[in-house]
C-alpha cells in the first residue's frame, strides 16, 4: 500500500487586514451592543442676545433640541449647560428645568425631566454691587418610549422677582442629547 499525503496551502489569516476590510460605518443599528451611543445631537445659543425675565413662572429660554430616536426603548441622556445671570439683589436666583414634549413643542405644563424646578436651582447670594454670573450644568436620563420627534426645551424663572438671564453676554447655552442602545 502506498500512502497518499495531501497538503493544502491555507492562506495566512491576517486579523488587521480583515478588520480593515469590514465596513464598520454600516453596522445596522439593531446589531449595535447595549450601551452603544446610537446618535448625538447638539444645539447652542451664543452671544449677548440673552433671554431675561423677572417672572416667577416658567419662561422659554429659546434653547431647544429636536431629537428623533432610532429605537423606542432607547435611553436618552440630555445634558443642559448654560451661563446664568442670577440677579443683583440678596437671595436672587434662577430656577430652571428641561421640559419634554413628544411630537410637539413643550410648554410650561409639559413633562419636566427634573421632576420639579426646585431641583434646577441656581441661587446666588449677592450684594447689590453687581450681577452674578454662574455656569450651570446637569445631565438627565429620559426614556420617552417613542421614535417620534422628541423636543427638549429649557425653561427658567426668577427665584424672587429680580431680573435673571440665560446665555447673558458670554458662555452661551448648550444642549446635547445622546441616544444609548438598551
């Protein structure tokens, strides 16, 4: 009996070359792992065209973002940061929150991401010598359970009726919304 020996030349596997060939920008959203950031959107207000009020009820800041989630079960991380001018009197301050509306425009009675405005308090004790500016920032988690347009809008009011402002002179106001796969 004669033994027959067969050899097959198998090409060497090159992991780096294989990864380079993969079209990673086209992975379907459905296949992205839990915790992946699906999309990010931002909106900014700059300049000295600030919004100011002495009102003690919610006023629209003009800062908003329209967001279209890819999945109804996504977690949305909403970050709001802005330069607040909190007035020029003792115990003056600014109260604020982010309100949400699905397929519409938020009003003072819309869903409040902070629960109530007492969680969004920026109070500064000040002498009457001048206005106080302060940076304020918070990241909130929201699960609107929809793929319709979700609009987030920042509302604010004066703690004690003194003039307060948002995006005054410098610093601006900023929204960032990130959709995280669940």
